[in-house]
């Protein structure tokens, strides 16, 4: 080994000096910010939930705004196939945190590959909810998915199976389960104070569906809007800007249950809850021009009242000042009505005496529901609208929609989750997915 030159050789004195300096450095205390230790009311980074989001439009921004208000949640990444939406969400997050840290992605797989992300908010168009949720779950993420969580019976079944298989926390965006006035109405139904339940009313829009294509327009660059990825599992069709601006609603390939699930995902879900039927569905469905009537095995009727029909806009046959998404539960000793305004009407009026235990809420506010999601992420408990709750309430909605689409009464086996003696209805429980977007 060659002898070091004078300029590079380390003398014994140099070695001693360096040892003293190193020892002094080790002896000096490190200054650690109190926020890193979770002191002074701050949340330590190790205790924070790290959140990403896929497909955030107007409703998704309402959800995200509530999530940004959680002290122990840090939003770090947005994926959207439209550049304008990516940039809008980044601006929202950066303004909240007063930095530029939110990362934008066009490809969801880049977001899902990040090991630091614990949970994902899915708020794409309806046709992507189930597939995006399943991909996130397989990537090890907990999921909050906007409703409807699947556009077919088969998708809802598969999504619930995947959540169970991977033991992830899942919350369907049916937020009214976490709103006080709806909780109070369910409490009255469960307590027996209405007597024996016999009829449940769920307000819905008049079902409608269309199969046409909008006129073709020049396809934008992938950076502006990745049209192929926007279509995802849906059949190909030419681009039209109305689709990506919310005009996809009502089109069969993108919508679910003849648009019935736009409200029924909420109101039928609430009726399922009132009937303590979260693990089952009605066994019969029959559509008319003004409603769809279903019947549970326990004899309780579920009536989906159309708020608008081919004859013009209608009100439910019951009257409520409850605002949008009203429901009504009737027993042989009384009834209760409520809706998004937070108002509750009962008969007899004395039933409202217990309302003081429940704070008034607004049904469109997702904050209590998103908070429940994050609490359950920590405890690993079931959420208020977990995947099993979603599975059964969504199946009930889809079965009701199919009775309307086919124009006939349908019988359903709630154990096998299939229609009885109706091959056509059973085929319509699923749809083909465009490659490679299989669940």
C-alpha cells in the first residue's frame, strides 16, 4: 500500500482532535421541534393520517373540505384526469397548509404506489367508484367512496368482498347515517315507540335512462383531459366536453340504476336502517308510474316515492318540511318524517320529547361522516356505512331500478342475492367492463 503524501496523511494529533470534536457533537443535545413530538396541541407526524384523493369534482371538494379540517389528517396528493380539477384541488390544499406540498397526478397508480398514503377519497364519476375503490384497497389503503359505490349489483358484491378480504376500513358516502335528525328518526323506529313498523317511504327522483351518444368533439391532450382513462371500465365512445363537466348523468354506460341511486342510495339506505335490515334486502319489487313498492320478508313495505314523473313534478303523498331526501317511517302507533333541513315531524307530537338528546343537523354536511371514517381508521372498527351496509342498501336500490327498467314485478332471494325465475334480470346484475378494468 503506498505511503500517503504529506497533504493527505492523517497524523495522530489530527485523529485525536477529530475524536474530541465528534464526542462533543454527540454530547450536545439535539433541538427537536415540539410539533414533531406532538406537544403544544400539535399532532406528531407518526400519529397523522396521510390522505390522497382520486377524481375530485364539486361533491368531492365538499368531502375534502371537511377532511382538511381534521387536525390529525394531512392531505398530500390529488389524482384527476382533468388538469383543471387537479390544479383546483392542489390550490385548495396548499392554501390550507400554507405550502406547495400537495402533489398532482394524472395516473392513479402513481398515487396508490406511495407507501406513505394511508387512505384515499374516491369521488370520481359513478362508473369509476367501484373499480377505483378496489384498486386502492388492494394497494393497502382505507377508502372513503362517494355513492353510489357500484353501478351494478355485481360491483357492490365484489367491492364488499374485497374490503373483507383485505381487512380495510371502508366508508360509503351515505352521510345521512351520521346526521342527528336521521339518527333520531331511526332511534324512534328501533325503540318501538312507533309501534310495529309497517311502511317506510324513501323519496327518489323519477328513474330515467338514455343510450344515445353526444356529438363527437376533438379529443383534448392527455394532459388536459385523459379521455381514455376517464372512460375507464365503461365502453368506448367519442369525446364530448359535456361528459367530463358532469353531463354523464343519465347515460346508461356511466350512471347507475337509471339514476335512481342519486337519491335512493341515501333514502333507501335510511329505510334499511330503520327496519334493522342492514344484513338483508326486500324480497319483492314492483314499479308503477309514480313509485316502486318493495316488500321485506318481515312484511314491512318500502315505497320509493318519485318526486317528479312524466305527469309533472309531484310531492310525496306525505308532507314534510324536511327539505331534500325526506324519509318517513310508519308504525301502528305513530310515524316520523325528516329530511335534510334537520326538521323532524312526528305523530303523536310527544315523540319529539326525546329529540333534545340529538343535535340538529343538515343532511348534506359530510363532516360527521368523514370524522367517523377517520375514527374508525384508528380503531379499525366498522364505519357507520361500512361495505356490508353499502352492499345491501345498494342491492335494494338496483333491484328496484331493474323492476322499473324491465316493467315487471321481480322476486329476489336475499341469501343467494339473485332474482327468482327471471334470467334476464339476473343477467342485468352485472355489466361487461372494458379491458383492463376488471374488478
